[in-house]
C-alpha cells in the first residue's frame, strides 16, 4: 500500500459504507497498540445523519464536513486506565485512518480535545451531552470516514522536509 497517496479527505460521496468495511476498521482499531496493552480507548460509531449534522457544530471550525460524511468514529479514552490515554487514542485514530485508506475510503481527523463550540462550550462537553458519554471517558477526537468526493495528488519528495530528520543525535543530518 502506497501511503504517500493517503491524504486527508473532507468531501465524501453520499454512499453508505458497507458493514463489512466498518467492521474491519473496528476490528483493526480494537487491537491497536497501547501502553502496557491497557487499551484505554472506546468508540462511538455514528451513521445517523441527524447526529452527524449535530456533531458538525462541535467546534468553531474544522468539523463541518461531518454533516456530509456517511460515518464518523468518536474516539474516547479512559484516563483511569493509564496516563498515556491521549497517546494511545492518537495511535488508534491513526490506525483507523490507515485501515480506512486501505479499504478505499477517505478520512479526516477532527481534533476536539481542548476545542470549543462557537458558543464557547467545550467540544468535549458538547459531544458528551449529545452522545450520552459517561464522565469517566474523555473525547479525544472524531474521525470522519467516507468514499472520497475529491482527489488530491500524492505526496512527493518535494513535500518532505528532511531537515527535520536527525541521526544518532540531534544535529547530525546524515546516517554516515
């Protein structure tokens, strides 16, 4: 799989994602790596158009595409299980995106942790109330998923800033 062609997709075709694909994404997510295998993540799969529309207002900017997405996965973490819940939920979110891509779907990470609605309500509180999420779980993000209605060019070497790569110690810019 050429992951250089995986791009963030914010426009989706109005096509329901097949159940077997949703299940494959979830199966892969449920065995995602986590510190000490604590698996502090839980998920809410949202396909209901009315709920997706309400989720699209969970923060000031950057969530509007949810209104037209056929699917969203809300990623929740349990900080009582581990202090690395944010990292673990970030890993599983990336795994969800990569598996979606492998299945021919597009996706977009929608950051909600530490964000606010246009009315100044925390995105987490807004989503918690909308989806009936218990207090012991935190909302890290939402991943929108769907069949792409846009195409973007693959990344190329010109897009890569290798000055950010160091070898053996900071400041060593080659591996010789």
